[in-house]
C-alpha cells in the first residue's frame, strides 16, 4: 500500500500497533491510528513516526454506532 494513507483500528497496542508500524516501514504516506485509550496514543504515535511515517491519533470506541462518523469527520 505504498503512498497511501492507512487507517488502523485498535492501533494503540498489540496487533493493531504492529500493523501501523509495518505500514509506516513499508512506505505508506501517513498513518491514522484509532483507539479507545488516549493515554496510549503518544507512545503509539511515536512508534509509528519512528518507523517512518507521519501519524495521527483519533479517539474512538468502534462499539459505538456513531464512532465511524467521528473517525471520518
């Protein structure tokens, strides 16, 4: 997916974070990490940016039916 903006849910830890880091390493243009815990956001953003891509965090709990609307605002 080189050159694209990638949105990864559950990306403040675990598999989601690993996917975001790999996307950054493989040359994607920017990464958006979505997660429920804003306290974990700084470390996740730093990890992704250290892997080579600009990164933004969006707080959202995707169990909430209105969360996708907020993610894409």
